[in-house]
């Protein structure tokens, strides 16, 4: 029987694994993809916002430049797993978690296996992230094949008309990369300016591209319909509609944690506070699960024999979350604690 099973081998899951290793716990990590699989879907040429020491988990993170690239980060996290000899069970999707008298029973399905494997463990840490659940526009046509909620690289869009939806870092960086390969970019954003969190060194670049007309922008505008050839944009507050030709639509409107764990432990929220708790068999309302989703992203939540309330500290611990995880035994040998802190 394991002391600890970690669902998800992203940066937070790995940090839990390292802390567990240091505490001499028998711990395995289960990921439905490869280790740090969500980084695989990041833009190929992205540079992290954080400096490498802020992303470190137990071993130094040395990079060629000031900030790590995606490729450097992938190599780093592989090295962390190797250095600490973490038991990372890649391509094992956890499909069920049940409470038992001793702790928990998990089922993990490998695509090559006919039946899921059963794992018994005293504790479970759920570190399943948020990058797989984009905030949808919720408009007709969003499911068309030329619409994507992820941007990986600009090459496929050369000389194409691309509508980028959003005004944060992902949208701005995608618009810039697209403009550099001569895609015809129109950025649609519901605010009257770029988001305040846009990287300071990126802002002058996009501002100048907008000024010189290489990136067209529709401020205070929302996409209300997508067809195979165009996007219908409604301008606030007057409601005027415009048809913008589009060969591709890249909607980069953020992501949220999918807190529908494969278990009878459902997240619930207490009123409008940012406290989530896990109770057996309770079913979240749509709004409560959304609140829990936004607070629990990137957060390694510990499910214990007596499900604790989780003080999540702030209502939007979204993108920039760095795990600081401690795993300790108390006198009875059963306490695990974990916490996640926002990167300054
Ligand atoms: C473009 C971009 C740039 C970013 N830049 C920075 C930055 O500069 N600094 C910073 O601190 N943060 C940055 N972030 C955010 C950071 O990457 C995330 O906060 C971090 O990846 C969260 O780690 P995590 O382990 O919680 O989740 P994830 O990395 O999403 O890992 C979750 C893992 O759980 C697995 N999983 C999900 N469900 C199951 C299941 N049922 N069974 C098994 N496995 C499952 C997934 O496959 C995945 O590997 C950035 C994010 C993006 C998108």
C-alpha cells in the first residue's frame, strides 16, 4: 500500500513527489500523459514569465537566458523526476477514486491495458491543473474544426486570416508570433485595452504592431458567432455587429480547473467565499464548481481521511502559481500538508 498517490505529474505534482520523497513516504505519481504533459501544449517558442529559481523544485534550474524556455523547462522537470527517482506512472489516467477504511483505492487506466490497475493508498493529492479546460466563448460555431483554444506555433497560419480572441499574455504573444509570419491578424478583446498582466517587455511590441496596422484590434468587442468563413463581432455597449473574415480562430480566453474528480469526493464551495471543501457524495452546483475551479487551479489539494476545508487564499490563484509543498508525518504518522504560493 502506498503512503501517497499523486494524481497529475505537472510541476505541482512533481513538487509533492519531491516533498514526499524527502519525507521517506512511499509515493507514486499518476499522469494520463507524459510527465509535465501540459507544458507540451504550450507555445513552442514561449519563454516563461518566471525566472528559473522561482520554478526550481529541489535542484538548481540553470538556463541560457534570464528566463527559461519551454524546452529548458521540459528538460528540467524530466531531470527533477530522475534526480529524485520519483515513481512517475506516465500514461496512467486515474479514472476512479474511492474511500476505503484504510485510505483510498484508485483505478488507473493505461491505454495498452484491457483493465484499469487498482492502487491502494493512505492519502491522495489531486494535482490535475487546469490547462485542459479552456474558458469557452459559448457561441455558435465554437466547435468548428478551424477553431482552437490552444496556440502552439504560427507556421500553419502563414498568410491566413486569423481572429485571435483575448487580451492577455497568451493572446498577445500569439498575435505577435502570427504577425511575424505574415498572418493577417485581428485581435478581438472585450476590454478597451490589453490586460494589466501582459508582460511588460511584450507590451511595447504589440502596441507598436497595432499602431502600424500589422495587428488589427477590435476593442470592447465580443465574438457572438463563428462560421467557416467569418466571425461575427458585437461591439459594446452600442451592440453594433461586424463580420470579420477568418480562416482560423484562436480563442485564448484562459483556462479553469476541471474539478470533477473521478471520485465520490466532489468539491463544494461555502457561500461566495473562496473556500472549497470535499465531502463524500455531494454534488456541486454549476456556480460552486466554477468558483472552486478558479481557486483550485494549480493547487495541490490533499484529500485525507477527514476531508479538510481548504483555505485557498484569494479567489483567483490562476496562472502563476508555484507549489511550495511540505509533506510531514505527525506522531500518528498520518499528516500531509501542502500549499501553493503565488509567484511574485
Ligand atoms: C503559456 C503559459 C505560460 C506560463 N508561464 C508561467 C510562468 O512563467 N511561471 C509560472 O509559475 N507559471 C506559469 N504558467 C502556469 C504554470 O505552468 C501552471 O501553473 C502549472 O503548470 C500548474 O501546474 P500543475 O502541476 O498544477 O498542473 P499541470 O501542469 O496542468 O499538470 C496537471 C497534470 O495532471 C494530469 N492529469 C489531469 N487529470 C488526470 C487524471 N484523471 N489522471 C492522471 N493525470 C491527470 C495532466 O495530464 C497534467 O499533466 C504558465 C502557463 C501557461 C499556459
